[in-house]
């Protein structure tokens, strides 16, 4: 079943997104929920997608799955192993769900049917997407529950979702997502509703499974501490656009966008005195229906100049750097950037990566 791990090397990225736009015609006007986002993910790589609520993260990943709202108009390109997904018929998109792209949602109860036993919820997608008998599907279901760390998997398979704890239900949704060996796994705020101890267990589990299966993964979070040390690259989203995109290690040492700097300042730190409290970001994100132009973060930025209110900055890099940012007055022009960031409960304990407290 492990087709991903043994897949031949290829110059074609697992996922390639180019100028993706998701616009919604609302009663108030056109809402540009995702406005020209581009990135690539290779097999075995993890992208962290970070931003406040309303930044466009969830709308972006749902558009990759083909489960955007019916009023959404999607343009641009999304290629999975070179196959275009934008514009394909709904029936064809359904054949991809779980089979090639799978998603773990924030609230497991939105993914689990409360009146259907766990075993059936695991075996039905296998029977639909894989050539497997009912008996073999049941055996595989128990094995998946065991893989995701659920004790007494044979017993739990016969139970209903309400009979499991929140952490166990989330493990079941991960098992469901892995049931058909997807090429790409999307974890959309998958640990937000869990306590810190369980959160770390789930993040460790996702990391172990990805390494074993060689999947690509998108880890969506509003918390930089969750993605620190667990991703290869981080993309920071704000107001529907990608404002910074960088290798993870480089982002925490050489962050360039003022919004990224503000997100870091809002995260609790373990290496500073208790009297130094996190700094909240003043104001609120702009109304994307009425927003006229310029930098969307300008109204909340202490360093905004006239140009920031009138001209929208495009993603750019310094020289041949892989670190992209969209800011007229980036961090680092007038201050030192080499400030260490400390690990917290949600992040990896690696000492080689600059990390943030969760």
C-alpha cells in the first residue's frame, strides 16, 4: 500500500499551485478570499500555512480539495503530479478525495458521523477507492487504528464517536485520512481544539506517519509555534495573499514582513522575563469586500508610509534567495534580525531549528 515511499524521483512537484484565486460573489460585493497564491510541495515535504482567522488559509486548502462553496469562482492552476485539478468535474474531484488528497479538520465531530460505528467509517472509503474485500477492509481498519496510537483498536472499531475522547476522535480522523494512502495530507488546524499534551502527540504522530509514507503535507495553523521545527517551508498569509514564504529556519531568524514580525511578537516566549508579555496586533484585518488597495497590513503597521497605503507590494526576493516577501519597508532594513526564538510544547525539541513557544 506504501506507493508514496517507493515512488520514483521526478522533477515534477507533487503539488504545484500557480496564481490561485478564489473569489466569492456575496450580497455585499466581490470577496477575494484567495488572491493570487503560488507555491510548490515535493514528496516528503511539509509546508506550514500560517495566518490569523480570515486570512484565507482554510479557503485555500479547501480549494485544493475541490470543496469550496458553490458561489466560489476559482481560477489559476492546481496540479497534482502534473494533473490539473482546477475546473475538473465534481465527480472526478470526488475520486481524488481521500484517494490522492486527504484532509484532517479542526473539529473531528464534523468529520465523523455520530450514528455510525468507527469501523464502518473507516472501511467505506477503502471499499470505494481500493480493490479490497470487506474482510480485508476490517483488518486494515483495525491496523490503522493501531498505527495512530489508539489502545484496544478492535474494541474501539466497534464503538461510536461519542464513546471516544477528543484526542482519540482526532486520531480516528487521521486514520480515515490515511485509509487510502493519499499522496498529500492537509491538516487544517487539526490540533487547535486539543489540550497542549494531546496537541503534541498528534503533531508527533503526523510527523512519524509522513516520514514513513513519504507524503507531502500542508500544516495549517494560526500559531507559528505549531509549525516551527515541523515544516520545511512556511507561507504566511494575510488578507487572502501570501505575504512571506521562506524555508522555516530562515523565517525565524530573518523574517522580513512586518506582519510576520507582529505574529512572532504575539507568541508567548520561554526565553524572556515573565514581565515581558506578548504584544497583541492592534486593529483587525481589512474588510476584503471594501478594501481599495495598497498593503492590506498598512493600517495595523507602525512603520507604514504613504506608499504602503497606495501601492500593493508584490512578492520579491533579495538576489537569488528562496525567501520571498511582499513589503515596501521590510524588517531588517534598520534593525538586527538575529534574535533566537525558543521552543514550546507544540513545536519540535530540535536544537538545530529556531522555534517559537506554542
